[in-house]
């Protein structure tokens, strides 16, 4: 996208760009979670980290040291 001075800038879409209403959001969530529950969609969990080690978990994410989801466990 170009601004008035001709400079290029990029934006990252957020969830609001893909759902028009709360009802649509809930419908999409049901679809995705239903696919996970049925096994049609696999969720890869790379590791579970105690909440006390959240800083280490953040560094792993920032350093691209994960290959799946990273769960913080209270």
C-alpha cells in the first residue's frame, strides 16, 4: 500500500479482517475445533514449559527454536 508521499508500507491483517461478526467468528471456531476433535486437523505441540520459565519460552519462539505449539503450563 502506498501513502501520500509514495512510500511503501505493509500491514499485517488481524482476525477482524477475516470475520464480519461474532457469529461468524464462533462458526469458524466451531469448524476448526471440530476438525481437531475429529482428528482431521492435527495440532503439533513442540513442548510444554512451566509458566515460571515463560522468558525461556519467549526466547525459543523469537529464535525460531520451535516446530509446533509451545504451551505454558501454570
